[in-house]
C-alpha cells in the first residue's frame, strides 16, 4: 500500500525537540507544498518556499504536462509562489516530484485588491476559485492529513486525465548522451519511437541491467506515458528481461 506524505504548515517543534527529516518513499504522496520554480541546466527544481530542516533544499521535477504548464505560468509570473500536489519517485536515493495536478497560485502571493475589477480579472478569479475547489476535493479524498509524516492510506485520485499506457511491450534498452537508459519498442508501427524514462527506482534498475548486459538488451515493460514538450516519457511500473534462445 502506498505511503502518504502531507507537508502542511510546518511549524517549529516544542523547545528542545529536534525536527527529523521526512523519509521519502517511491509512491508516497505530497498533498500540499508551497514552492518556487528554479531553472537549472539539469532540469527544473522545485524549491520549498519556507526552508525547513524536515525537507530537502530542493526537489527535482519529473517531466509531465502539469510541469510544462507550471513552467509556462512561472515565466509570466517569475516571482509567484505555487502550491503543488505530487507523487514521489526515487532516483538514486533522491526524491523526485511528479505533479499530480496543476499548480495553484499561493494565496500569500495574491495582489492587493483594487477598487475596480475588469472582466478579465473576474474570469481569472473564477478559474482560480474552481481550481481551489478541485484541490479541496482532492484533499478530502485523501483522508486525514498530517503536519509531517507518513501513514498508510488508499491512493489519492489524480486530478489529471489518465495517461496513455504501455502494456507488456517488448523492445530494447539504449543509452542517451548522458548515459541514461531509453526504451525503443519493437513491432509494427514502432519505427522511430524512443521513450526516455522518468527518473525513478526502476530507471536505476534498468541502468544496472544495461551496465551488466550491454546496450541493446531486450526487455518487456509495462508503464504509463507522460507527455512533456512534445516528447513522450515512460514511467515504468514493471519490466522483465527477455531471454534469447541459442
């Protein structure tokens, strides 16, 4: 069963009681976290708005449509803080956040109210109110939320359309320029298709497979497709080596 992580209103502990860093696990859920975006050569970083000894200084963001929309919005409002919900993936021991809904503007960053409001501002507020209502439904579906910690619970339903899936697809592993594995499916209609793989524990395992058996090793894989900047990324759920006969 998945672990649930709710990061909400991190307040100082009682005097003399040190805060412990949150332990992240693959498949855990971040229900609510205020962040700023930081562009980095290795990819977008999600920086917690309020530094805390319980959290990393920054999280790597996994490629997906919600991240693409957040990056575009952040370019228009570079100093805006955002509230996110995400699923945790683990890449070589480090947590990576895969957004499970579109980011919401942090309420603390709202502009001062004015005496007059034009129709465009009214529409924007209406859309934001609808987004807040969606977020409230997500949190209600998650059950009791903790200040910081973990508990077992049913999976939180994502406020995103279901991504396309790859089911028991056979293909080969190849390496990209930075040495990370990519999946090349075989079969009719798959010519020229190459899936980069989202950072996660299974990608780490696939890297070890390529290291032992060499590039071009054949596998069967099942997973979900997340689209980002016109590229389809594969988030693997399981894989199996295909044994070749003599």
